[in-house]
C-alpha cells in the first residue's frame, strides 16, 4: 500500500525505525493463554449493551489462536444467572463465566469486583496451566496485573480505549480508570496496540516504555466482508434505490450519530441514513432520545431508519448496500467499522481521529474530516454521491487495501509476541 504507511502485516518494519519493537520469529515455547474480557463477552452480539468492536476482536483473535494449536480460555464476568459455567466454542477455545458481584452489576460498579474476578480466574485450572495472560480493556488489565502476581506469568494487555485520550475529545472517564491504566501500563510485559497512533498516545500520555509496545493490527473476515452487488444487497434488505448513508455502531455520544444526522440535513432530500445499532452504556438511552428529537426538529423522520443490532456477519449486506459509510466518532483506537466497510467496497467518510487515520486514506479509499462541522461531512458525502467514477474508485481501492488485514495474520503476530514474553524475565510491577 505504497505511500500511506502500514499497520498490518508489514507494520513492524515501520515501527522499528521509530524505536518500537520489530517483528520477531516465534517458537514453540508457549501452549496456553488466558484471555480476560471481564466486562463483555465474545459470545454477545456486537451493538448491544457494551458489546462492540472489542467483542469481535476477542472472539476472532481467540478463534484464530485456537486454530493455531493453542489452548485458549476466555474469562468473562457472569452477568446473567442462566449462563453456564463453561462454553466449549470450538476445539481449543472455551469461554468461562466467573462469579464476581451481583449478575446485574452496572458497569460503573465493576471496579469494585475486579479482585473477586481475578481470584475466580486464578482458582480455575485452565488459568493455573496458562503460559500467558492477555487482558482486554482497563478493567481486565487490572485483573491481569493481580493475576500476574498470583500466578507468576507474563501479562500482555490491549486497552482498546484510553481514559486520557477520551478526555481530550470531551469524554472524561473517572479518575480511578486513569490511575489504574497508568499503573498497569508500567506493569505489563507487553502492550498490544492497533496502530502507530495508539502507540504514540501511550508514550506521550502515559510515559509507556516504547520497547514493550507491539503493533498487532486487528483483522477482517474476508469470507463475509468482501465486495458484492449493491442492488442485490438492497433487495435482500428491502431497501429502495435512494442514495443511502450507513452508520454502524453503538448509540452513545462517543460514536457521533448526532453528527451523521446533522450532515444528512445538509444533503439533498432524496438521501437517506440507515443507523444499525442500539443504545449503549449509561448515556445510551438519553443519547437515542436526543437524536430522535433532533430528527423530528430537522424534519428528517422519513429519511432516517433505525435498525436494531445485527449478527456480525450480516453487517456485510448493509455495507454492500450503502453508497457511503459514515464513521463520525469523537475518538477511535482502531475503527473496525471503517475496515469492514472498506472490505465490502463501500467508500468511508470518517473523523480524522485515532486509528481511523491509518485505515481511511484521504482521497484514496474515502475521506477524513478534521472537524465536527456537519457541513464538512456533507460536502465530502455529496462529492461521492454525485460522482459515480469517484465512488467506484474509492470502493475498489478500499477493498484492495483491506485485504492486507486478516485475523490469522493478527493471531500469528500475537502468538510470536506471547512466545517472546514467555522467554524473558517478567517486568517488575511498581
């Protein structure tokens, strides 16, 4: 992908020149990994509750690692009384539900039960046999720090989002989260990031050790997410022929659906917006109510359709049906929606933030918008809608670029990283 940088299979060659760890050969040293996903399960459908791109990340990477011969156990806090203790997903991969606090404990209370969760994991035989811990999100990372001490095995963390980054974009998190992230970052034997942008944020905002940061770009399942016939996709979804914008994601302030609606108001009256997803987090219901009120006030009721969260693989049909996919997030560590949309041949108009800067190549696979002004979004969207040759070129180039990203490649990189941390002395936690 000459000229645009790289965050997929060849990313380590780029990163090495800036002082981060270069790619390395793996070994057969490690065999078992405990994956921590305390607050959200890979078995839960993305787009519901707190389930989103991280669920896809944990599920797909765990599956690919298991297919490479590793024994993978994903530990999740039990949040429903009817969940069985262990779910055998496929050979080499199981999900274990750990009791930690009341099942209906709200997310903001989860820090209170981190230690209980960690002790529950430590008591499980699969964890006791593990060679490495892979923690996802700050809650799991703190549980992983405790498990590292209990089990004397290395800790690899993927934070997905960071409190200090979110605060920069108007989404402040509790001070406790920021404090925990800072402490855990200095205790990790390795930290996985999705791209160079996230690595720079860790170094700049948390003073992370660059030699312990590894870029492992997430992937896309090309068996599902690939170009296809737009008319056929629209027929399958019962959609008409009007120009269509697509938003996919949880409905919460961070994801910026309100900005997509405001941009729609600046576009010709035949343009429609389809929003796939549901309210998420404590602010989700209020955000949805605010957006519905906004739609009514702007007279857009007949131009906006809400679609409930869909099984992940079915999103490919929505991407193929769209003329433009809009990703107006206020911050985004990676931006899986943008990658999956591109893989399906849909042009993307996205916020110029975080990992979206490495996924959307301005003027080549879509457009990046460095403002929160809906008029700026509308101008680029209309440019694509009014020029079929441009739209086709952006879609083709996006699909070709997305081929560089795959879950098997990400799993290979992660496996090599696990091998390395298992072969060296543990980082001393302060």
